[in-house]
């Protein structure tokens, strides 16, 4: 997709995939109702405003449930506002490709998470489109909308009033309520141990593409330190960013802290959980202390992003070895073994992919 593979010599491509530019960014005028400042949906609006695409394939909320994603074909820029915000659950975004083409839409933009983008790229050539722009958002884990409601019920006594949820790079989850309340919960105080073992499916627990490497541009938060994080991956991605012009404020991403100890601690918990053992729980008073310290001394900026990618790589190997060992060879690409090697995980004789011709 980008004309080259990720470079193992260039800083951060091992973690984040090929990119031409990596930026910290925010809209000068944030969009009302957006998850962050609204860069993703604003790009979609600009593509439609400038006539560069006939339609944008993305998600809106189900009319009966604000958290349930509903695939939609958007052809008017003003309708992109309905796509702002986060949804949680499974939705067949790519089922809209054929209906869109049948309506005569030959120039498309697709906003999707990594597994959707992988399938889209596999289909791209046979679709025969005149133009395709892919705006990717990072993803780690997904679950059903029903299960997500169970999670919300663990976070608040009135979960039906929650209108916004965001895992932030400062180690807090932010909740907003329909009466204007805002609540911030440190990661360490989340009730994750109360979730059922199958809350996240194995396919999400073994995802090796957190950063959506096949998108033209990835728009996320992990390396943004309170702003959005952009990975412009190719010339098409550069054109998408240029559409925003002076509407977007950009700067170089920062980095601070060290990830090794945090990833090792995470690995220990994953190994215990995968083996059916109870997690080692931190005393409540210590959770509060560590929760205060993490935004100040823990991995921040790009080091936070590297931490999350390393954690997902470690999690992938541990869960596949436990539940689907035959699939290690086909599901773990070579660069992932390089990511987990510093943590003592190396491939066995039948676990590594053979190099191509």
C-alpha cells in the first residue's frame, strides 16, 4: 500500500508501521460532539466539500442506542457530523461497498479500524474504484455493544446517562454525562478484573495491528499527549492532511518515561490470566498513589504509544500459545517477534513464519 515495507532501521517504524510524517495535532476549532477535536470526521467533510469523493463509508450511532455502531454511506458533508464520537461493538462496514458502487459512487473514502482496513485492502483491486482514500483509527480491543453496556454499568450508578467515554494517554478514562458531569477514573481503578474472561474475543486479544498500518493516514491519540496523533503514511495521506489547511494545528510529538517495567508487569498479569490464575491486585491505597504518579513519571507521548504496542504484541504471543498454538506461525508476523524479544519471548521451531522468496 505504501510502496515499501516497514523499515527496521528507521526509528518507530518497527512499532507503528511505515509513515512519512508523524505529528501531534488538533483542530483550531474543535468539532462539537467529536471524540477528540474531530480531525477524522473533518477530513471526511473536506473530501465531500471539495468533490474529491462521491461518498464516505463510516459509522453513525444506532437510533435506539448511542453506543451501537451503524454503518452508513454519507454523500453530503453536513451529514458527517452524525459520525462524530466513539461507538463500541461489531458492525459490517464493508457490506456497504457493493451498495455504494451500485449507486454509482466510484470515488470513496472509508473510515475504519484495522481489521476492516485489512479486508478492504484485500478487496481493493477487484473493486475497480476510480479513487479510494483510507482514514484509519487505531484499535486495541472490541466487544459486543451489549457487553460494553455491562462495562459502563461497572463504572457508574447511572450508566444510561453516560454520553462519552475515552481512554486517555494520561492514564485516565474520561466519562461525560448528559447532565454536564465529567468524571475521570485512573486506569488502575478500573474494574477490569470483574469482566468475564471472554469479554474481548481472541481475535482482539491477538491483534498485531494496533496502529492501522494499511491506512493512508492514521488518526489516533496514543502519542498525542492530550492532542491527536497523526501518522501520514503515503502521498494520499499527505493530501488528506493538506485538506485541513490552517484549520489544524500541528507540532512534533514528544516522548518521556520508560516502558520496559510496565510491559513486564503487564506480561506477568497476562500470563497469570491466560493460565487461569487470579490477578495480583494492588492494595487500594497504593493504586491511588501509583495512579497519581503514572501521568507524571510513566511512559508519555510516543513512549506511551510504544508501550501499548509492545503490550499488544506480548499479549498476542501468550494467548495464541495458550489457545491456538497452531496459528502462531500464520498470525504473528516477523516484526512482532522483534518487539517481544526484549521481554524474553522468542519463537519456537514451528512458530515463526518462513521468509518469502
